[in-house]
């Protein structure tokens, strides 16, 4: 973790497909999941049927700032 690690709003920058992220849902639930598609959908490893979009994810901001 670095000083650049923080919650990132998904309307500003989506997580990368294949990345494992800590996420926060619109309801405020926090968990860890795998990013399934390029639209930022999160897949929970314990439930193959549970795929959803999140509002924030915890990650390091890339050098050069947020980009979509």
C-alpha cells in the first residue's frame, strides 16, 4: 500500500478486467472480488451467479492520474 492507494469512484475510473479488488457497493457493503469484464463488473469467487457493478473500489491510482 502506498499513499496513492484509496477508494476510487467507478464513474471516474473502472477497475481493470482480471484485477482482484476490494469494493464498496451502493448499499455500503464492502468485500473482495474479481473484476469480470471491461465494464467493471465484480465477480465474487464464492458465488458464480453473483456478478454486479460497484460504486467504489480500493486500488492504487495509476501514475498520471485516473483515465478511462
